[in-house]
C-alpha cells in the first residue's frame, strides 16, 4: 500500500521519506511530532506522540524511515496513525523512490517551453524571458511550484507552466485581441521566482529570501535587472512586471496589484484553473468511486466527489 493511494482503514507498512517534521506541544505540554511522510505516489500527515529527548536528531526532513500504521480520517482529512517508526540508513535506499515527480519527463517539458518561448515575436518580451530562462533554466526544470497544495513535487514548476501555456494558447486562439507574446511571457515568468523562494526539489522549505521577499517581489526585481543588462527600458518592461505583480489576483491572495491588463486578468485565471485542477485530480486519485475525498484546505476546505463513472 502506497501513501498516495491508501484509503481510510488501509494498513501501511513501508519505507517513506520525512518531508517535514514539526515539533509541537499537546494541551498538557507534552512534545510530539507532526510529520509529513512522502513516497513516490504522494504524501500524508501523521503524528508521533511518544517523543523523547534527542528524537529530533533521528527524525529530520529528508531522512528515510520504516513506518507501520493505519490510515484514518481526522476532521475530514487522511491521517496516518503511526504504530511504529524506525530510521533507515539513507545509503541503503534509492532516494528517487521517495520523491514524487511530474508525469512528463523534464526534458520533454523543457523542449515544449522552449517552443512556446520561440513563438514570442516581440523582441523585448522575448529577450527578457529568454535571458531569465537561460539564467535559471536548470532549477526551473526540477523545482516544485510550492511546498504544499498544488504542484508540490519535483519538476512541478515546469509542469505547471507547460499546462498553463497550453491553456494560454487555447485562450489566445479564442480571443485574438489578447497579446499572445505578453501572455506567454507572463506565464513563463510568473512563478520563476520560486527557484529563489524555495530551497529545492527535496524536503522543500522556504529560504530566507522566500520568507522575507516572496517569489513575486523577487521576479519583479529580476525582470528589471535583466532589462537593464540588455539595455531595455520603457512600457513593455513595466507591463511584464505588472503581469507578475498581479497574477494572484487580489491583495488578500498575495498580489501587490490587481490585474489591470486583459493579459494579466487571463494569467490570473489560467494560474487558478491549473492549480485547482491539479489539487482536485490528485485528491481524487486516492478517492474511491462513489465517495467524497478528504477535505482540501486550499479548495475552501471542500470535499470533492468522485462519480461512479467518469
């Protein structure tokens, strides 16, 4: 039984990687660990209640453990009841067996992104986007798009961008008044700051820059710096910065500015569509037909129904 496919009531007896480990206190003041366990199929949360002094050195993010337990339902979410947990020497296992990856090989995604990039005809949008992809291309193809919620797996960032570019193409074909070059550039760059915001593809956490600045501010600065390096200035640089600044849609969702361009509005919706589809598809993978999924916090804490027949 794998973590990403286990249903409530299923027994779990396997190796897993510790994605995150948080040391917390019960109401009685006793320490316990809240752990996100991960394997190649997905992840789940579990609690380790019997914590002794020094255990934080045994159970660190990135380490491999052998876990035995049972999948339970806790307040509408899957949670692993840990019966036993034992550390395993990392050199005895293949770490690739514990890392969830995008469903498309990164080389294929890189080729597709480059094809869309080469379709940008505007010299300013192309030059800035090409320069930043050249600068961060290696990390871009392996980083996740987040630490949780959507595309939080190796190469998730590139997979998110590829899916969004396909959506952008369809929308531009339907609405030819949109500036295809600006929208494509915005899609490619909107989350590129996450290669600085996040620590990497395994046991991902926020960096100091990520916590203090965030990926939106980081990329707005990068666009300006790249434009200066290339000797570019003017309205188009500002428009591209606005695409990144506004792609979360609202101030309360993390955008310093609301979209004030047609292309920025479309970028926000495309981003939202792909993020929500990814969350729903993944939670339904571990939901039986005819049942509701566990609650998904990032989907307004909703449960999603999986029909008996698709």
